C-alpha cells in the first residue's frame, strides 16, 4: 500500500525539500526534524520491508506447525532474522539523516555546525571550516561506532554464518 508512495519519494533529493520545510515550518528545529524524518524514514521502510521479504517462508511454516502464535513467530523467527539488516539500515539512515541535518543548517539556519561552516566560509576562515568538517566527520564516526556497538550487543549472531 505504501510502496508506490515510498518508491516515489525515496529517490527524491531531500535537500530539495528544504525550501518547503522552511516555508511550512520556519527556520528552526521543526524544519530540521521534518527533513531528518523524511530522509531517514523512507530508507528504514524500504530496508525493513526488504529484510522481512528475505525471511525463509519455511521457517515461518515450521513455527506454525509447532504451534507458535503470531507473537511467538514475530519474536522468535521474524525479529531475529531481520535484526541484522535492520541495524545496517538504521546505520545507513543515520548517515543520511546526519547529512540532511547539516545541509539544512547550511541552507536555512542561524546556528549549528552546518551554519558554522557556511558562515566561516563566507569570511574565508578556512581554519574554522576545517574544524567544522573535522567535527562533522568525527560526530558521524562516533554515531556509527555507537550503532555498531549496539548491533554487536543486541545481534551477536550477525555475520557468524
């Protein structure tokens, strides 16, 4: 039901939505949250649906044959099978969201790291621009490491096949 809508919006450059977000929600946190949500939600929907579609139907049938309820099938078959891919999808989506946030700050904000980099570049302050770029990369790297740690904690079986 959502697939045609999601497939239409997913390839759309989210940066193109910045002017609409500013007009509809103003320059502030609401427009940033809107852009991050649009940028990440669609990727997560596509990744989650792909992960669920890859589940072996025979495993679900075996669980049904053994008398598992729908809840048990979800918790013991579907969730364990999809968690590794879901974590990967979330890691990728965090990167997309981070990029969207910085782009939004560069275009329409009065604070934030993206704004700092753009503001410094207009005054030819390459030292501040480089510092901003290093901070942006460092924060993105730390976010990815945190998610990778959570993946190892909650999905220790991932990649062990």
